[in-house]
C-alpha cells in the first residue's frame, strides 16, 4: 500500500513502512548515519540519523533508519531541534572514541569541535552492531555478538574464546566504520581491539582455495565492496 508523506517540504509516495531514511534518499536528501546499512536489518543504535516527525502540531524525534513511512507524516531532517540533538549525539560519540579518525572527521563536518563532555575513554568501538549483523545476516554465521551491559558492553566471540564457527571472511573487519576490528596477526595502532577470529575452515573449499576463479568468492567480494563504500566514513 502506497502512502504520501512530506520530507523537508517535498512530497513523496512510497510503500507504507518504508524507512524514512530510504524515502529521503529517493528525494536526494542525505541523512548522516553510523549504524545503518541498507543490506542489513536496522538497529537504531547510533541515533545520528534522527529526524523530526510531525503528526498535526505535535512532533517527536525519531531514528529515520527504522521509523516507518505513514500516510500524512511530515518530516524535517534538519530542523533546529534535529541539528542540536544530532550535535549532542556526535559529542557523545567523540567523547567515547576521541581517537578514531572517521569519528573526528564526521564531528568536524558537523561542526562539533570541542567536546563538552569529560573524555570517557579511548575506545574504537561505537557499538553500532554492523559487524554483528553482517556476520549473522550476510555471512550467516553469527560468530560474534554483543556481550555485557552498560559501559562494559562490547562485541566479542562467545566467552571471548577462539571461535569455532568464524570462517575468517573478514566481513566484520571491512564493514566496521571505525576500523575497530583487526584480523589476528594484523595488529593495528594502539587502542585497537584485536579479536581472535579463529582458524579458517580450510577443509571446506571445493575449489582448492582458488578464490580468483571462484564465482561465489568474487560475488561475495563485490557485495563487500559495495558494503564498504556505503559505511566508510
Ligand atoms: S570474519 Fe568471522 S566474525 Fe567476522 S564476519 Fe566473517 S565469520 Fe563473522
Ligand atoms: S566493532 Fe565496529 S562494526 Fe562492530 S559494533 Fe564496534 S564499531 Fe560497530
Ligand atoms: S543510523 Fe539510525 S540509529 Fe544509527
């Protein structure tokens, strides 16, 4: 069922429940994101994609990556309220990950120069969940997941042990927008968390590991390249 909504003054007809961010994209309106990937189910964790959605005179801030298009909805993607809140979200991200180049660049682009919060740490993971969802939904393995709560929350293999299901494809490494995951044996600069991804299942290849002649591998690489381009900061 098609619905009609207005985004930044432009009218658009889309299928009901289309995420607002997709409808905005069709109008050429770009909304900043960190945890969104169109090939993965939305997670709504970074809050950077917030927009203001109006029903009559009442409005509320919603995350556009998972808020569904409804008949008669009016959306503002860059109202004062949106920009102010988005800036605050960015400040929090910068406070969490002050050393991540991509976060610093994005903050600068959004005019967030001085962090108003006390520096919270030198982490690289913004808990966007892209790696977890990609491993589950693209690779079909679920070798990593979120563990713990609050400030202890992190992405890891079950019990932090070497995974016996990870195929070492590197998808999580490629899709991570902060460069937080490095494959074992490739330690990054200080501050990176190196996850032990386990051994490759070398016995499972029917093409004698000749990736250059493997249709599956090439198709997979193309998919990954597109994924990287859409999430790299
Ligand atoms: S390298 Fe392992 S953990 Fe990362 S996406 Fe591939 S299977 Fe999942
Ligand atoms: S490791 Fe990277 S992709 Fe995974 S949750 Fe953290 S920042 Fe996101
Ligand atoms: S992109 Fe929507 S919450 Fe992260």
